[in-house]
C-alpha cells in the first residue's frame, strides 16, 4: 500500500505540494497566534490533596493574585525613602482592584535584619480575570518602581508565570532559528547540494507551521501550555528532518541501483521500503509520548498533545510531502559519491561512523558488549542522587526581577516564605482536636505557627512557616508528619512542599502503568517489524541504558535539582527517538536477513546501508536540541542538554557498539522463533 502511495505522490506531486504550501502559509500566519493564547497549566490534578487544600482555602477566604516587591539599597529610615514609599503605598490602597497592601512603611510589614531592605505585598481582587489581573499588576509595578530607593525589584507568582511563559516562547523561537541556520549547512553538506539540503527543512517548516495551526485551533476549547509549543518545535523539526533524510537516502539508493527505471517505479520502491520505517518509527514515538498522558497531570497531558501533533504531522509529511518534493526536484538530488560543488572529491567506498563501529564490535563482540554496558551503568549511578523540584522563579534567568525577588525573599526574609497550610475541619477550641492542635504547634517555633484567616465556624486553618525554603526538606518533613498523624477529624495539607510531595507520589504510583502502556505496544510493534521476540526485548533494555546514562550525566552537569517534569520528558523523548534510530537500523537489517539468512552479514550490511542516515539524523536532531540548550530557562536548557547527550550516547555507544555486539553474540537466536521449515521444523 505504501508503495502505491509513492506512485500516487509522484503522479500528483503538484497538488500534494500545493496543499502543504497552503497549510504552511496559513499555519505561519494564523498558527502563530497560539503564542498569544498559551496558558499556564497546572502541574497536578485537582484530586491531589494539596490542590484540594488550596481549593478549600480559596472557598473559605478567597485571596487574589499578589505583587511582591523588595525595596532596598538604603537605610530603611532614610527620610526621603520613608516619605516616597509612604506616598506610593497609600496611593496604591486607593487603586481600583487592589484589596490589600502590606508594607513596612504604613502597615508593619517585614524589614530585613540589616535594616537595608523591606518587603511589600499588594493583593489584587480575586474576581479579576487573568488578563485584567496582569494589566493591574503592571500598573502596580510601575507605581512601586517610582519609590525613591536605590533598589526596587518587583515580582510575585503572577508576574513570574507570565515571564516564564514569555521566555519559553522566546527560547523556542531562538532555538529554532539557531538550529535552522546550522541545520541548513549540515544538510547541504550531507546531501551534496543546495536543493537537496533544503528539502528536509521545507518538510520541517511545513510540519511545524501545520502543527501550530492545529494547536491554535485547539486553544479555543483546551488550555494549551507554552511547553506544548516548545515540544511541537523540538519534535516537529527533529522528526521531519529525520524522516526526510531516510526517504531521500533510500531514493538515492534505489535510483542508483536502477538508473534507467521510470521515476514512478523508483519512488514506489522508495516509499515501500523507507515509508514502512517512517510509519513504524512514527508509531513508536507516538506511543512513547502517549505515556505522558498516563501520568494524568494537565501539564504533561498538554505536552503529550503537542508531541502527538508533531509526530503525526511529521510522519504524514514524510509519507506525502517528501516523496512529492523528491519527484519535483529529483534531478537536483545527487547520487551518493557524486562530485558536486559541495563534495569536491568522490567519497568512494569510505566506511561511515556506524559501519566502522559495527565492524569493530563484531570482531570484539564480548569485550565491546561488556565495556559498553559497564560504562553506561557507571554513568547511570549518579541517578541515585537525583533530586527534583517544582519549577518556580528560580528557574528564570538570573537577570529577571521575579527571580531576584524570590532569591531576596529566601535569603533575607525567611518568614515571607510560603507556609505549609493545614485545614482542620473543626473549631480549634473543639476538645477532640486539642491533641492535633498541640501537634501542629510543635512543628515549628511558636511564632512560626499561627491560626490564619478569618474565623469560620467548624474550620480551622493553621499555617506553619518551615525553616528553610517553602518546598525544602524541612517543609516536606512537616507535610509528611502532619499527614501521618492520626487526626480525629478530616485534615488537608497544602502549600508548595505538599504539592511537590503529591507530584512525586503521583509519578511513582503511575510510573508502572506508563511503562506498561509504552513497553507492550512498542514490543508488539517491533515484533511486527522483525518477527523476533528477543530483538524487541533487547531494544527496550538498550533504551533504558541510554535513559539512565543521560539522567546520570544531567545530575553531574546541573548541581541544582532537576524540574520534576524533566526526567519524565526525557524518558519519553529519549525512548521515542531511540526507537526512531532502532527502527531505521532494524528495518534494513531485517531486509538483509530475509535476503541472506546470515546474521552477522545482515547486521553489518544493514548498518552500512542505514548508518549514514542515522548519523546524519542524529547530528541534525542533536543540533536542534543544542539550539534549545542555548535558551535561558533552566528547564528548557536541561531538556536540550539531556537530549543532546542522549542522541550522542545512543548513536555511538548504543547503536554503534552495543547493538551490533549483542546481535552478533546472539547470532541466529536474534530471529527466534524464526521461520520453520515444513520438513524439519528447524529455524532457517
């Protein structure tokens, strides 16, 4: 069926390309609107205890968004500063939409121990929409900055979230721009000409534009995260280039093997062979991304949505747009080894990187397999010290005001940290909860524990200010201790530390199901491709080695905790892309096995045939991820660096050394249960 489509794409090349051009143009014009429609998506499900506690507190005592300012750089009692700050904060109290102002000049707010800085918190009306709240926050920020002080920094969660979203989009645009420029050079060099090199980029841009168009359409009914845009850009660019390279490389080979055949016949054979690998690879990556949705958190579901759109469109482009483009530009696609303005000398019979590594591995299969596996396991060891945290203002660039405010609060105003909130469904004077109340007050110094909010019959809200950060070890221990307490009435525990614990526990609880959802369909997919039981098992184990080594390297590179979503994203991306390369190689190895029934020859010949494509694809997608590693957001940087490391390890150590070494060690057992002869029942 795929082969027939190659013939159709050749015959109807102009309409196919025309449809994609229209989609790309509309996507470029209309799809770009998704950047203005992204929203901050929750990290946890609403059923998590910390979220239920937050909802209960909001119902009891609704609080609006806040603008937090740190005023410093001069003695607190400087007359000009006192007068200026007093005027500004009194003016803010009269501003429509501002419901409360807490500052050290007019209402007894916090002052640093050294007397050189203070904190002001301006609360906005909780009935304001997000758009109106942001507009008012900007107005409040502008007024605060008029205070006559050497240092005035304005931040808070609302402004930090907007800055985070803006930086995520900026990083995506910046990373894509850098990647496109470098990719253009690499692809021209690899394919040997300007036109040939631009074909994969054309497919990638069409894929991204169309995916953004689809996201923009979905934004009308769904919350689209800014990270979904990043995922679309990353995967759309990387996979579209990968699939284009695979199809173009197969076309060059098929044409070289039969130069006198009609173009329709050549493209029919091309799509029949390469199209199968593209389709299987796309399904494998889609399965990996679907695993994100299993975790049930809105932010991961949003990323999975963006990823699935990118994968589906990259696969469709690889099966439709790329063959049609080849049909239009086939005369400008040089054959391998052709002397061109890019390649001044024919490349002859030089071995590629993967073929060289594979030949070496087959000659020294036992030591190569042992050393490679031990090296990857050693690099995995630092994962035992993996620490994760929820993203906050500290993930922003150091120069942003929101991060400066957060760091100043943590350093100079420990009492300003967000407390652990405990909602007790009983009056504090109720005799049956006296033991619970004594326990809660024992969790900190007495002046760090208080009954908060307006008195509400039948409900008590206790706030515990932990030593250290809002989600630090001490705060997390308080959450665990309170939740473990055998309270006689319903109790809910919330706050940043509780949210982090809930996120960790949710991930831990759902990880086995996610692995099952990913591993079983992937194994069946590989079995359908290879008709082997051992090859899918081996592929899954090799992918886990790549993931472990990558996470271990990230722990060594980044001293701060990883964002809690980063290991999950890396797992899905690494697993999907590793399967991408696995399918590229196995498809050719299986072809050779079917033809020769010689395992070692099939492995080496298959890798020799597809190795250059895998190497070029790895370099291309590595450039994409390194482009994003140049971004300013720590979370985006972690994913970019992690994926670049994973691609390097996967293509060199795993696919270049471990894959051929283990397949040579297993020999004909690779293809068990194999093909049984009718007479002897022996594997052939």
